[in-house]
C-alpha cells in the first residue's frame, strides 16, 4: 500500500460509510468519471475501462468493511 491509512482515518471512513446516501453518490461519481470518458473502442481501452470499474467497486467494498485496528491487548470478543 502506497499510502497506509491511520487508525484515525479508518475511523473517519467507517463513520462516512454510515452515510449510505453520500457513499452511493461518491460511487456514482467515480463510476461515471471512468465511464464517461470517450473510449476509442480498442481492446486495450475497453480492458482499461473494465479494470478501472473493478478497482472502484473493490474500493467501495473495502470502505464497507473497513475497521480501525484494535489496540494491542484489547479483547473485543464476547466475554459471556
């Protein structure tokens, strides 16, 4: 990972994820940005477009499941 996320940033993204309308709008913005660019129709361009879409979808999946790292020694499990 080129720019690793801090725990604080992960927490902020987790809170952002709770705003489903905002996340959906961001997803539409990113997908529209990579789809709206004119593609000449060549195989390489179409493959690049599909790759960009897959990366954006994976990024939003990662946002959906992001969790801050728990502090060392902290047991989060069910104690019952």
